C-alpha cells in the first residue's frame, strides 16, 4: 500500500472538544482537498472517554489510527510519537479542539509552494484586551530574543514537509516554538491567515507558573538556536563580563587602600568583587568544557543543511 500524501496528527492532551463532531469537521475538510491522507490520534496518557469515542468511530467504519502513551508526557512528545508512526510526505498537525474554520484548511496547501512549513494565524482574532496584550507581549519577546516574527504560535494548525522531521527533535514544551526551530535550521516557514473557529473559546485561566514557563521556553530556544554549537560565546560573554566588572571594582578597592588609606576589612564590596571574579572564571570554564565536548563530537554534528545540488 502506497504512503498517503498527508499524515494528519491530532495530539489529545488536557483540552479537547467533542471528539465525533471535531472528527467529522476534519474529515469533511480533508476530503475536499482531493489528496490521500491518514488520521492519527495520539493520546497523551490514559484518556478512557476519548478512547471510547475513537473506538466508536473505528467501529462505524472510519479509518483512523490511535496511539496512546503510557502516561502524560506533554504535547511535544505526543507530536513526536505521531511523527514516528506517520508515513505521509506532508504532516498536518491539528489540535484536539476547534481553533480555525476547518473549511479553510486548503489555504495551507495552497500556501506551501516552496516552503517547508506553513503555520496558521487565526485572524480576525477574538479575545479580551488582556488576552491581546498577553499575546502581543509574548510574540514581541520571541522577536526580540530570536529575531523571528510570528503572530500566533499558540495555534496548532501546521503543515510540515517530512524532511523537517529528520532535522528537528521535539521535547518538553517546544511544540509551541517549533516554527522558530524550523526556521533557524535553514528551512523556509510561512504564516497564513485562517478564520478563527466560532467554537474556539478557552474557558480556563493561565496561571503565573504557566506564564513563567512560557518565558523560560523562549530563552531555552534562544540558547538552543544560537549557542548550542558555540557554548563559549554564551558562557564566555557572561563570565567575561562578570570578571571585568569584578576586576575593575577590586582594582578600585586596592587603589583606595594603598593610596587613600581606606580599610578593606569592614567593606562587603571586597567580598562582592572577589566573588564576581571567581564566579566569572568558573562560568568561562564551563564554556571551555562545552567547547571540548562539542569538539570531541564534531564529526557527528552537522551545522548546515544542503538545499539541493546543481550539476
């Protein structure tokens, strides 16, 4: 049996809408594409209610595959598991709840052209003024830290070329920032506007812990895309700066002691400046250790991607 054109992966995590209704909407939109496809549901841990609904769909004659993880590992892991069992030339990820107008999914295929990934941007977008402010701040932070400009990284509707999966590894919560990782690896990414679904409504509330986690994810991506293969540039920059500040401060204290007679015994500044110097040297040492590790594995690390060979 030949591989389908599109593998549709639906990760089911904490949030999900009516399974039968969403499946019917997705199937109708996929049928209209005129392409062969497969649908893979990945359950992030035991979800008896969702599994029962999916089994009923299979019993009714609908073709779909179900993969269930042993426990909850997160959406990124669920997507990675779906990637492993998929076989299509293109991968279409869809959320387990209504996000966009499913009738407009064709716009993703029409927009791909020579791009390796197409991500959806829900527009026009509903939401309160606070939600809009939160989204804007998050995407501005991403642009400032990584240099990549996106408007809706929270949307799970994405179309990927299979060769992208051979270069990118997902773990943790990196699924949200997957377009940034893909772009930084030399692939072409495009964002297209899709109408937001009338049923896309988040009724919960983002906790402070969740927001802090999002910010930390951004800085994790920043380190991964810029300093993974050049650790000394990061650690050397931070450690060197600390050494300079600590050394200058220590020199000032020594000059004050030798030429102006100011005592050092009762001044916390001496301890602080010395600590900055020692800590800076240690951080630089971490960068050197990282460079040694990278050098020893240099043969296994590829820093480039060949687009094509022209003879």
